[in-house]
């Protein structure tokens, strides 16, 4: 039986990247490492979600989270992975 992985997608559009997604990529990756979630999660980037005015953006199993910063992203990840 194949295990369905959670999907975490970070916007790599130029607007989100200019607003700090480069640092957020590192934070998400470190979070996944620190919480031993690498085998349960497919973390990858995607070009522009189309939410440029409210970036940086992240998709968690399809749900878009906007206006992220270094503090809010950890709280959002904690909530998302609480059920694992």
C-alpha cells in the first residue's frame, strides 16, 4: 500500500521570492528535518501562484497561506502537521 504524502509547495515567483521566500524555503526545509517529516512530505517549489500582492505564499495540501514571514510560517506548519 502506497502512503500518501502531505504536499507543501512554496511559491517561487519573483514577487514572493523578493519578499522573502528564499529564507522561507530554508525555514520549511529545516522544520521538516527537525520534525522528522521528510518521508511524509513532498516539499517543492512552483512558479507563481497568482497571489503576488499578498505573498510570500505557501500551499499546504492545496490550501494557500499568504503574507508569510519567518514567525508565521512556523506556526502554520505546526498547525498543519499537528495531526501527524
